C-alpha cells in the first residue's frame, strides 16, 4: 500500500486513547458540588430568616409603645400661666401702639396743596345721645397723592345729616359750627378734625330754638369741595343719658326753715306731753294707754317732718325756676 505522506514530512505518531480519571476523582467532585449547593441553600435560608425578623421587629415596636403608653391627664388652666399670657398680650398691644406712634412720626411729608377732588372726607359719630351735644369726627385721606395739605373750613367741607326722608341738619345752615384747620391728608393715614353738633335740627340762619332730633338711626354725609362722590355713613342716636340732678346747696333760708320746723316739732311734742299730763289727771272711762299716746306723738312728728320736706322741695323748685329763667 502506497503512503500518502508527502516526501520529507515527519512520520506521524500513532493516536492513543484518553485515559479515564480514577473513580476517586469523581467522588471528590461530587462532594465539592454538594457542599457548594448546601452552602448556597443555607445562605438563602439565613437571608430569608433575617428579613422576616427585621419585618417583625418593625411591626412590634409601635405595638409595644402603644401598649406601654399611659393616657395623658386632662389639661388644666394654670391661673399664673393665663395671667402671664394676658400680660404678654398687653405688652404686645403696647408695643404696637408705640410702633404706630413711631410710624406716625415717620409719615411722608406733604409736597404741596391737595389738588381739587383729591381729598376724601369720611364722617364718623362714635357716641351720640339725644338731647345733648354730639361730637362729629371727619377723617381726611387722599385718593392718589402720598401727602398734601388741605385747608378745612366751612367753604371747603360740607356735612349733612338725614333721616329716611329729608335733611335734618346741614353745615351750610350753621357754617360757624364747622372747624377751621390746616390738615395733612395721606393716602394711608388719615388726618382727623372734629366739630360739635348740638343735636337739634337746623334751618337757615342756624336758629337755636329748633326741635331736638329724636333717637334713631341717621345718615351723615361729608364731601370736600371738588370731590365727585360724597362719603355716607350711618350712626345711631341713643336715648338721652340719665343724669342725677345735683343736690342744691343748703342756703341760709333752708337752715332757718329747718330750725323753725324743728322748733315747731319740739313745741308740738311738749304740747302733746302737756296734754297727756292734763288728761292723766282727768281719768275717763277708757284712758289712753302709753302706747297709744306714743303712736299719736310719733304720727304728729311724722306730719311735721313731711311738711318740712315739702317746704324744702318747694324752695328747690323755686331756685331751679330762677336758674332756668336766668
């Protein structure tokens, strides 16, 4: 048989079959593989257990806290704490007042006279009672200007008071009532002037013998010259205030009349005693008891006291009439 090996090529060695590892090697490999699998299983089980324990701990902690907590007692008000809080509030109010005062000191200075229609006049009647003088306040602010000067006088500020149907008082009837002052209205801070209304209706010439305005709700309107829209507010006119009349001083005439009345009372008492003495000598069928005599004397004294009180009251009425006439 002819060889296919090319000329000059080295001779090929015969191929030998691979040797099979011994059985001991296979057993060692199996043991190592089983150990690795066991280690993996053990590690997995341990990891799962740790996660379960962690979850249980997180859920049990709030339960233990809740179970161990004790109910809080009902809160009580400490008088000292309440007083301290009231003092703090009062101090805060005082501080705000001081700050507002300082802010007023730092107000914007006016740049010149107010333009026509720039000033807004808002009337306020804080406290009013029929039958007495009433203070009316006028708050002056500006529409756009930061600050300007404005002359308040009867020709530049007009005020009217109305009921449901008509005007009952007007500053044009009583121009002398209106104030005259130089003011500085500001856009954010009003300047205030006031005047006194006598509480009566007005008429041309500002007559003083007009009727009093009755208690009720009224509308007061104020406007500055050149302004387009007047400002209207409501106020309540209360019932007349009850004042205790002053007790008139006792005059010399009152003293003399009091002494005369006391002398008359003493004389009457002596007369009663003398009469009682004379009647005691003349015993009658039904003699007057001492109690009845005492009651009769007391009644006579009371009648004299009443006459004295009436006399003093008449004198006081005469004095009041003289003062009213004067």
